[in-house]
C-alpha cells in the first residue's frame, strides 16, 4: 500500500496556469513599446487640449466675480484667472466646450487601448524596485485612477446621469488637477524614450518590457490594432460631434443626451435641460402677476411683461451651449438690452460694474448668477422675451430670461425675477 504524499503547505499554482504577475500570462503579440508609444503621443496631444479647454470652461463661469458663480471655493491657487471671459465671438463657449466634450468622447478608445497595452506592468512584482520606480508606480496609479475618474464622470455628466456623489463641478475640477499632475509626471518620465523608440526603434541591447515572452499566434498586426482604435474613435466622432456643431453630423448624433426634456417642434423647439415643472415653477408664478424687479443706485422698479414689451426691443442671433457639450444653432432672440435696464437702474452710461440675476427657481446651483460689466454692455446681451418670432415657452424661461453671447447655458438664467445692478 502506497503512502499518500503529505501536504506541507498551500498548493502552488500549476506551471501551465501562470498568474497575472508573471509576464507569460500576457500573450498578446500586439503589446510592445512602440505600440504604446504611438497611443501615448496621441493622448499627450489630446489630453493637453482637454485640460486647456476645461480651464477655459471654468473661466467662462467668471468664478472670481461673485460667490454665487464659484462652485469650488476651496480651490486656492488652482483657480487660475488669466482674463475676463469675453462676449465675442458669440460662439466661443460653444466651440471650446464642444471641442472639450467631443474630444473626450473620441479619446475613449485610445485611452482604453493605452491602458490595455500597459496592464502587465500594473501587475508586475515587486511593486517597487527603487525609489525612482516607486515614484513611477505611484504616478501610474494616480494616472490610471484619475483618467478613469475624469472620463467616467464626464461621460455621465454629458448624458445627464448624476450617479456620482456630490456636485459634478468640484469633483471634475479637482479630479482634473490630480489627473493632469500625474499625467505630466508620467510624460516627463516616458516621453524621451517614446520619441526615441518611434524615431530609431528599440536598441538591440534593450529589451521590450511590454512584449510577451511567449506570444500567441497573431490575429492582427500592431498597425491593424491601431487602425481598429482609430476606427472606434472615428465612429464616436461621427455619432457625437453633431451634438455640438451644425451640419450633416446633427443627423448622426446618436450620443446626444437622452436625459433632457424633449422640446417639441416650432420656434421653441430646441434643446433644453430642465423644464419649469422640474424646478417647481407653477404657472401662476409666471402669469399676469409676475413682475421683474430692477434694482440699482436709482432705487427699485417693478416691471410687468407688458411694460418690458413697451420698451425698445432688440434682436440677436445667439446659440445656447451647455457644459454637457450640447449646443443649439443660432436662435433669434428678442428683448430688452441689459444695458438699457442698467440705465434705468441708475447707470446713465449703461456701464454698471456687473449685475446679479435671480430666478424664480428656488433651488439649484445657478438660480443666482453674476454677469460681468462687459457682458452687460454688449448690445447682444438681452433680457429676452421671445425667440424665433414667438413668445418664450415656459420651459425656455417665460416670461423673461437672460441671453448673453459666448456665455455657458446655465448662466443664461431662465424665469428671471430680479436684476440687481452694481458692485457684486
């Protein structure tokens, strides 16, 4: 009778089933330093542009103007104010935010391919071979975590799905700084070698640490894999760019937000995010009893909609562009210029330091918004009473809303109840 072998400890994994910590586990022949370098350079250009357009979007809210505009009050030196947000060209915010959101969507396949190409390094042992290697691994952890956080929160925001805890604005803002700091550190560490590999190839004496030591039979070349990634990005471009820009791509914009209200047809039939019912505004509040309060050095004035319609009316063709990346084409707005109301409030030259706009909306991050003096002075900045030849619909801000060129959509306050001109 044979003796059974004694167990002296935990069973070791079969040599035929390597763990993810072993290079032999990762057998794709596509992985390699050159493949990763190409993806990295695309991300270097794309993410840098994403960061710049993100800061421009942040500046467009004029967060330094008044506390009601600043959704990141603890930002410290992270709040960079290089200039006052201009009002021209009138499509400026539509362009910058459209590029920001569309590019973010288009880069998703590139980001996923880049993470896939380096995933063996995330499992490599030991975790740190030296202080420099430990710094690299830490930056990689922040880079991967930051990238996933920024892209996921951004994609959820543009689909109006707020599944994350807290407000999108501070989460995305602070997350962007963490991600971009890690991205810069990683770029400084990897860019020189990536450029060298792309120009001259990998030196014979230098091993390709991303290539599998036991690759499987190839089913696609590295160029073919890059083409697949590029095709995925092109498909996302075709199905998302139309949400921000005019032209034939409007018809293919399958990724337009589905969480917003359907505007219907007619002169008021263009995109909206929130309806009057959703923010709790009853029809009685916007009916015959509604009055606009205009305040300033000359005192307070209460104006009915009929009295506003009796004032000089001006028209302006302006789009609405929102942080979610969608925008309308130019709509023809008609109403009273803000500078005329500033004159009524006690600024004879129509040049107040600014204006605080208040909405009938009782809650929400932008029920009160401050506008700069240059925004008030622009002749295209209106207290709009109608659009495209018809009165505003309730969901577009009836009885009166603000419309300002190049301003983010949420700062074009709907259901306006009060305008206070002066120091903010």
